[in-house]
């Protein structure tokens, strides 16, 4: 038996220093190594004639070296040129600064070269090609996997290491899918699959391997979600909230009229709350569609029926804001709301815990501080988690355990198409607010390049002179937090000292203490700060009606759904609002994405487009939705497969509800593993 948990360091050709590099890629064990899948593939299988090569393409040619390699000095750099010929024409191979090449070629001998072609005025060149003797097949003559790398690790080395890893497990991997499933759906077996996903002979083999992996990934996810849903359904002892407490009582007292969509979802929620079944409902709606008031009304019903409610928000800023909205409406109803976040004093926390336990607090609003063990409710009946993509299913379960099967309402601000939601949130019922409150002015959006910077800055000044405030958001790439932080502080300094020296500028980032952040937010809210520079910490839910301008730096680095979220921070008051997306690069994909943002304000449309243009990797990653990470499957491309797999999962569970039959043993194991390894925030 192979030991898949073997540390990579002990794999042949690895050793301590390479192991360190592999660790950086998240590869720690033999298993990690062989499941480190290629990012893409290069087809170095087909040899092209020199005369067929097209300018700009990447091609493989087979040609004879007709001269010795020559060194040409250019501005301190050395360029190496080699003349090649096949039966159709001649070509020059070019490399920079690689003196070792001079000894690599022999005149008259045949080699293969793989690289980018430049073909102009009848002259063909191939730039920095990968090469080997015509008889060799190490680097060419097949499909070559390309892996995500880290500094000091090359494709060739990593490829070699993976080859060694694969040879260590040679046909000894234990199958993870039941035999009957492999047969019924004609899937490749695991040993073949792992080999072929790295080194497919041709595209058909690759497709087969990929399909098997996607199938497995999606099947396990579906089984897990459906099992979860079944487990709720089995609980017949949910709370029946009072039919005599009507949400409509309070609706009349609101300062605005609810939209039809809001009324519809309230009806769905009220029905859930009144019947015996536990509510497990996802509330989806675009930014600003008015989800908060829905949760206030639901909490009102819970409290008036004699229960407590817990509202969980992902950030302290958001929780404080919720507290304000809740008390605004509920205070005069004699309902007591409190805030529990980690930055409050120990004494205050104790006080809150005491009051919560004896029922003096009706609604507790907070961050995951609420999850702490010593936070006990007297009678928790309703749990609301806001912006749920920040919480995992596990947190949800953890908080519901503080009550006796409380009803759960999950609010998500990342709208996704209904078909997809039905699949991804297979464990929840879904309500959608598909309408914005009336009189919302669409936010005018512009995508601009660097050269427009001065005009953008002038526009900011103009808005501030008119009494408005602006956000400037910079991207944060998680891999290198320190550098990012520097980028933010540098930018803030530049804006503060040079560009907007006449105005009050402040900045905000994730590494600041909660207290500091709150203070700055409060100051911004009160209008003491004109321009707030921030990383994406402001993404969720901040409400400053006087802010009318959202500038996003390096907008190309954000996903569309995220840009849409950011844009939703403005346009919250009576003022005409703007969003300026500053972007770099000229890729078609980038331009297309910017165009979508400028053309529509509809979050559902945007998320669909995001999915299409980016692939699902980022969008539906673990961090976003608390779902198991998908390594291979792509929710956009694999939508048909996903729908097929959902049906298969349903059939399996219909026959064997708890996956207890012998033939489903492997599935049960996989489901368990997936759900136990979920990352906690
Ligand atoms: P989100 O769905 O993004 O959480 P919020 O609940 O924060 O949106 O609502 C955004 C703003 O719209 C709030 O100031 C809220 O008071 C207001 N609002 C909500 N519903 C309505 C409505 N039906 N008519 C007018 N304003 C509303
Ligand atoms: Mg909200």
C-alpha cells in the first residue's frame, strides 16, 4: 500500500529545499502532489512545417541546425541566434542571456523547437523556444501540463517531481467511487484518471479524466447538500411561531412602503415560521434591495412570539450598522437589542451574557463573537446570518445549536441565477427579492484608463465641493498581504499629501484594530472625512447616504460580483451617484467585463456574466460560499453535468437515504471527509 500522507520532502528528487517550495503551493504530502492539477495544457504534439507557421502562434517545428549558434551583443544583453531549416523553409531561433546554449547544438543535427512564432516579410523567427533532439520526447511530442508555479520552481522541475510522485503510487490508488457508478456512467477509474489528468496522450484522454474528476466532485457536493437538507426535514420539532403575531402590524409603521418583492418573501418567511417545520431559507437580493428590513420584521415576529433572535454579520462595522437599523424600528416596540462584537470590554460582554441568559435581551446582533461557547440564550428561536458567503455551513450549525431547532434565515448579497442557487444551496429553500425600492437612481458607471487619472481626480474634487464624499478602493491580493498593505498606505499618502491635500483623507484596511476601523467609519459617516481610501473591508453593507462616488483602483483585479458589491456602497441617498472603474491592461476579457459593469446595474445579470467570463473557480470558492472547494469542476462550463449529477444524487439518496448500504460505503466516506475539512473562519 502506498502511503499518501508521506511528506513530499521524502519523495525522490525533492529534498528539503524543494519541499519548501512545494509547501508554498500547498503541496505537503504525496496525495497533495498527485492531486495538484495542471492549470492548462500545451499541445506540443503536432509538428508544423516552417512555411505553415503563422505570425503570433505558438508552434512546434522540427528542423536541422544549419549553422553554429551566434552571440549578438545588444545594450549589455546577449542574444543567441541559431539558423534552422526544414524541407519547406528557414527559421531563426532566438534566446536572451543564456550562454549555456552555445554548447547545446551541433550543426547538421535535427531538433524540435516549441515557442512563439514571429513571421514578417517572409522571415520566420521562433522566440526562446523549448527544444530537444528530434529523437527525444521529454519536452515535446505530446501534451504538456502547465502548473501554477511559485518563485524558483520551474515547470520542468515540477513536472519531473509529479512524474516521480505518480510512479510511487503506480496503479495502487484505492478507488474512491463505487464500482457500480463507474460502470453505469462509464467513468475512468481513479488510477487512470490521476495519470491522465497530468499526462494525457491526447485531448480525448484529458476530457475523460477531467469528466471523472468533475463528476466525483459534484456528486459528493450534491450528496452532502441533499443529506443536510434531509436531516432538517427529519426534524419535525421546529418552532411554531404565533399566528397571532402578524408581521403586517409592523409593516404599517415603517417609514417606507415595502416593494411587492419584499412583501412576497415576507409571506414565504411568515409561513415557514408559523408551521412546525424548521425554516432553512436563503434570502437572495441585490445590494440595496432591502434585505435588512426583512430580517427586522422576522425578528419582530420571533420576539413577540416569546423567543429571542440572533443576527450574525461578517464584520463589526456591519453589525453596528444593523444594531442601528434594528433599534430604529424595534425600540419603540419595547424590544431590546444588543451588540456583541469582540472589541467591547470584558465587563460589558459579561453583562450582555448575563442579560441574554435571563432573557432581558431580545435580539443579539454581532459578529462570530456570538458563536463563543459561553454565549447562551434563554430561548433562541430565530437565527439570521447576513452576507452568508462569509460564513460556512458549520458556523450556521454552531449557532443553531444554541437554541432548540431555531428557524434559520440566510441572507446573501451575491445574487446568483436561480437554477444555480437551487443546486448550490440544495440544502435551503430560496426566496428572491428581484426588485429595488422605487426612486433608486441607477449609479452611472465609467471604466477609465490611467491616462484619464487627472480628469477623475478633478471629478472627485468637484463632488466634494458639492458636499459629497468619495470612496477609493484598492485591491488586496491575499498572497502577499504585506506588500498590499504597503500599496494601500502609499496610495493613501499620495492622495493625502499630493492629490487631495485640500481635503480630509483617511484610510482603512483589514489589518487595523476593530476599534480604529469603527472610529474611522463613524467619522466618515458623520462627514468629517471627505475621501475614504480602503481595501475591500468596506465591501459589505456600509451605509453612508452622503457618499456619491466610488472609485475602484485596478478594477481588472476584482470579480464582477465584487465590483457590483462595491458599487452598491454609493447611491444610498438622494444624490446622483457615480462609480469609476480604473483599469489597466488591454485583454479582451477585461474590456468585456468593464463593459458589463457600465451597461447594467442588475446584480443577477452581472453574476451570470461573471461566471461566464471568469469561470467559477474564484466566484464559488470556499471562502465565498462556505461550500466545498471545487478543484476541477467549473460551474459554468459544467452546468449540464451538474444538473445530471444532481439527479443522480437524488436517486442514490432515494434508494439509500443515509448511504448505509455496502455499495455506497465509499460515497459516505467521501461526503464525511469533505464536510469535516471545511475551513472555519
Ligand atoms: P441590502 O439588501 O443591500 O441589505 P438594505 O436592507 O441595507 O439593503 O436597504 C438599503 C436601504 O434601502 C436602507 O436604507 C433601507 O432602509 C432602504 N429600504 C429598504 N426597503 C425599502 C423600501 N421598500 N422603500 C424604500 N427604501 C427601502
Ligand atoms: Mg445588507
